C-alpha cells in the first residue's frame, strides 16, 4: 500500500533529528513507500468549498544538517491525499483551532491524524478534567478570590497558563511565597483565559513520566527528571529523560482513558503522570518517540503507522461501492 501523506508541521529545516517525533514518523512513512508532502499551517486555506495547501514533496534522511529535501511548491486539494498528519507544535491558539476547522472539511475521507475535531475538543489541560478521579486537586479560574481560597486549602501550588506548552509560564508558588498576587496580575496582562492551579506534587522531584498511547493502548514511557532548582520537568525546560517502565497505577490510568482516546480518533497521544496523578493529556503534537525508542530498543513510529494504515484500510472498506 503506497499512500500520499501530507505532513502539516512547523519548518522541517529547524528540527532536532535526534529528538523530533515527526521526523521519525516521516522516516517510517518513507520506508513503507509512502509519498510525503510537507506544508506549514499558514499554507493551508479554504476556497469555494475545498481545502487546499501549497505543499512541497519531501524526502528525509537521518543526516545532521542535510536531513530533508523539499521539492518545488505545488498547490493541491487536500482531498487528493490519503493521510494528513497534523503535527504543528502548540500553542493551542486561534490559529491552531482554525486549522482544525479547515481539516475537518476533508476528514475522514482524507484521514487526519489526530482527528481534528477531537484535537480541537481536547486541549491538554482541559480534556484531563473529564477524568477527575485521576487528577490532583485542580482549579481553573480567573477569579482571584477562588485562587486565594484554593491556595489556603492546599498551601503549596503550581500556577500555569491554561493553553501553555513546553513548561512555559509554569510557576511553583510555595506556602511562604509572597508573589502570588503579582503573578496573577501578570497572568491577567498576558492572557485572557483562566489560569490552571493545582496542588504541588512533591513526587515531581523523582520525575514527570511521559507515557505514549497508540490508539488508546500504552506503548512506552520515559521519566523526565527536573534539573536542580527547577520545578518543571519538560525537556524544553532542561528536564533529563530517563528509562522508565509503567507502574500498576499508571496502567490503571491508561486503561481508564484508553477507550476515550481510541473512540475519538486520537491515535498518537502522550500523557503526563506525576506520582499517582494524571496531569495532562497531550493530543496536539506529542513528543517522546525517539527517547523511548533508544531506551527500550523499539520503533514506536512503526506501531503508529500500523494503526494509521489499519484505520485507513477500515475507512476504505466502509466506503459505499
């Protein structure tokens, strides 16, 4: 089966080929004989009932400084593609949401991974609230008094933007810290959305585990240990990846959310677990494949493509003759 695959992502020229998950997904697709087309989110547009993109044929190789060849730009109707991988990085802003609306016009006839409707409906820090029994104590609010009451109840808290990513804007506010009011004033100036406040989990010093789920099933994990003096474990913020296996509690968490992910067409998902608590469900552009591959001697991108091809085949069979 040779498929035409569009990859909607940020500029491929600037990626780290030793860490980028989209890169290994592209390598695996190419190995399977699929034709690749690269385009940026801004190259996507709607005109007279059709969705188009200005794409460039793509070839990839694992060679630093020479990892991608892009052909001449060409305008295509996305309905002529078989698969679109929606892989641009957050922030989850109106541009991101607009892209999901445009891709909704071609999905599922062109299979979009992850399903754009459910990407739009499942922002990382909000989707997790549907699994309250798995979460740490959490408040989502713009109301200063509610935030102060939450702090009074839990004392040691984390404050972060609702639609942030990569650990940006995450603050650990300790019981003796006098800066919460100033911090809330700053958030009010920077964001129109509520903030998310959670009880601080001291277990984060032992790591924030990223677990990859493929079509709702756990496939591997890494532990991300924060640097000394740092509350954030994200690798963008200096977190150190370490080999990890799943605990009984983490398998329970995966089982509790797995069917909800699979039924929504969320094929490639990364969840974050600290101690016994689920903190985020990442559906936009999850990372971690290459780190898990190296620690566990696996190729998770191959498993993801197996599931994409299965879904594509099932969709083909379901079409009316």
